[in-house]
């Protein structure tokens, strides 16, 4: 099986919509249970490309069988961050395609100056968690009541991957203990 991964083109959007719709209806792990309209998807792809974000598709012939996107955050102080979304058709899973398109998407994002990639994934989506952990993502937090499906709430992990070294910087007069108290909703000292 030869799968070509390339930057999403507008000619790919009808097949991309089918792929997104298939994955959305097949699982309950995405934010929506159906793909956006073709017009909304075209607008989204255009906005992604115009913002110097990354949008890739995996093609088997002319058929989109997977996608990955990293959307750059808006605002000058957060433009180094991007939010990841991706999916692979069920019949193409288990062949390393998810890992391959994820690796290429991250590489393209880093080349555009996106040094931090973030994502949110349901805590019970074992296959995706294995992929993300194996690609270097770390869990930063648990989001309670993040998704509601058929009246049932589901938690998600907020995960990230940093390409640049992290340096802790505390404003003068603050230290890690002050931040811990704030995060735990306690009064310092």
C-alpha cells in the first residue's frame, strides 16, 4: 500500500470531508459526530493555510484516508503554539499511517515556528493515547466534563509536545510555592 502525504489542496476537500465524516460517525472520540459542510471545511482549510498553520492529508490514489492539522494560535504572544487534530480511516489503522502523518505534521509545524503542539484526547481513547505518548506528548491536565455524549460526560487529557527547551520564569517575588497555592486554590503562607 503506497500512501502519499501532502499539503491539503482545495481539490482534496470533498474527499477530506468524506474521511472526516466517516471517522466522526465511526467513533465518539471527536468533538463532532459529523463532518462540517463542504463550504465550512473549505473555509477552515483556507484559514489554516493563510495563518501559516499546517494541514496535511494522506492519499491512497485520490482518496483521503487520513488527515492531520496543527492550527496556529492567534495572537503574537501565543503564535508559537498550535492545536492538533487528526484522524485515520478505520481500514487504514494499524499500519503506522497515524504515526507517519503525525510526525510529518509536527515537523512542518516546527519549521513554521510552532514550538509547542497541544491537543485534547478522551481518557478512554487508548489507541490515540498510545500514539501521542509514543510521539513524545505529555499529559498536562485532566479536563473534567470535557465532552457530553448521549447524556454522559467524558474526561479528556490536555497534552503537549514542546520542541524548544522550557525555562521556568517566575516574576520577582514569586516562586514555585506561590504558584502551587494559586493552582490549588489556596491562600499562600
